[in-house]
C-alpha cells in the first residue's frame, strides 16, 4: 500500500512538472508567435465543432482595450494610404464614432463580440448601414496595422511588445496591441460539451480532449500575463504616474510568481522577452517593473546625490530614510556611492 501511494505521488509530481514545463514554453513565446498558435487552434475542425454547438465560447477580459504601438513600425498610419477617413480628425466617420461613444464603440466594434450589423446598430442607436461602415473600417484598420512596414532597424535585444500603459484619471490602464490574443478567454460549457461529443468515435473524442487541453494551457498563458501586468501596474503606479525611476518599488520575480500562483520558471520565461510601452512613450522590458531593492536604492541615492553633491554618506543615509523609509547602514551607502562613482572617497565619512 505504501509503495502504491509513493508511486501515485510520483506520477502526480511528474504530471505537475510536465504541465509547468508546457506552460513555461507557452509563456516564453513572443506575442506574434502565440497569436499564430491561437489561430491554428481556432481553425481546427474540433474547435469549429465545439464553437458551433456552444460548447466553447470566448469570454471577454474585464476592461480589455486595444491600441496601436507608437514605435517599431507597428501602428495605424491614419494619415497615410488606405485610411484617409481619420487623417485630419474630422469627417463623417469621426462624427459617427463620437456619436456612438467610446464605451459602446469598444464593446461593439473592438472586442470581437459575436454581433451582427443589425445588433450593433440597435445597441449603438445608428443605422445598419452606418454599423456596417464602422465594422468595415475597424477590419481594415487592424489588417493595415498587421501588414504595414517593419521596423527600420532591429533592436540589439528583441522584445515582444504586449501592451501600452496609459494614465487615466490618475490611474494606469492597459491597452493591448495584439487584438487576436486578448479578445477573450476560452470558456467551456460542460453540458453542451457532453452533448457535442456524445456518439463521436473514440479517436475523435480523444482529438477533442487534446484540443481542450491545448486551449486550457493557452488560457493559462493569457490569464497569467494579464494578471502579472495588473499587479505590476498596481505596485508601480507611483512610478508610472511620475516617470521618476526612484519611485519604483522593489518586487522580485519570486514574490510575483507566488502572488500569481505559478512556478518561478514560468514567470521568468514570461517576462524574459516581453516589453510594455510606458505612459511617456518609451518601450521597456517588463522586468523594468520588477526591480531589486538594490537597483531601486541605487536610483534613489543617485538622484539625492546628484541634487546635493556635498552630502556625506551619513547625510544621504538620513535622507533615504526620511524620503523613502529605507534603513541602510552608512557602510552600505558608501558602497552604493562607490558603485555609482559618486563623490571622492575622502568625503564619504564626513557628516553634515
């Protein structure tokens, strides 16, 4: 009996490890590659069967919104060929969008809601013809964004941009770049699933189960990244509002992984090649929002010393405590100043 329990435990551990490895591989995928994977799964004949029967549906992410990147050649060149309607911010199409309003325009035209032109027209209080015009414009806009020019020159380190962070009413909000990924989560209706698969040959039932497992892992990848971005925005809200590096708060990958209830290796791969566009337009790696305590304190010390170059180590130590609540020894401050090449060594022991 003891042997059986041990064997069962090993099997469970092995399955959990395989699952973590599979999720880690998905997490590491650039957004563009992951979007291709989703399209491949959604073109699968089993997915089409499950969607047609209502066994699988897309549930929207809360408050999901979309934006075009400002850099790397990815974005809507609204003043260029193909989309002249918005070139000067006027015209009847712009007026139509304004009449519909931001919330309804996002809900009915930008979130891939399963709506007909008639339903969109009723919801937005416009004509069916105007509903069709707006839908066709959005389709063209996203197609152009996907196929327009590539970056002029590749960066030294290649990052996959996930979203832009903007400030609205004093709070950071997300706007995703890859509409195909963030249009929703996969939701399975077990009752409809049972009805849809009843009577299928065993080989096809296995095909459905395999697809559902792939959808489950894809969904975990989406939700983990979504939640990670939400936590990072909340923790680093002060920095994102002000743009001051010293306003960042220390946060380790281990702490964030624990908060998200994922293995550290999954989070490490998730953030290793992803970037976000910060409110002031700079594109930065996600791990810039995961600074160590030392990195944050170095930035704070540098700012203090640059503004007050005559301050001694003891005075800087007191300033760090008063300004940020950071308790450091004078020896640590002296080492930090040395690391930053700030001030002469003869001044580090003085007090002021």
